C-alpha cells in the first residue's frame, strides 16, 4: 500500500487481546481491531486499556488498523518540577 493511501485516526483502547492485538474505539463509536507497528514493538512501548492512540487504517479494510503512536497522558497531580537551576557549592 502506498504511503499516501492510509487514513490516520485517533482512538481509545477498549480491550487488550492476545498476540499484541487491541480492540480500539474511534470517536464516532466504531470499534476496530488493531495491532502494534514495528517501531512500537522495537522500542517496547507498552499500551494498556484506556490509552489514547493514533492509528493508520487502509481505505480498503475499515475493520483493521495499525497503532503508530501512543499519546502521552500526564501523571496524576501534573508534572513534577525539579528544583535546581541554582549554583552548587
């Protein structure tokens, strides 16, 4: 499939299935079956239920997708600032 043919969408992981497969719900309520892309596998990016992800879908099969990016969620309580910036003695 040529690079320009894919449709990029966002969704939320509904359930984790065996074999690095996921059930993902799109913004319109449609659910698709998705698998992890090679780069996410290579860099050991963990995906859990409830995560928001970006996916590529083929215009020929709108039931399947490839997860290409996991959106970052801030930790509870916001980001922690480290002190410092001053001169050490």
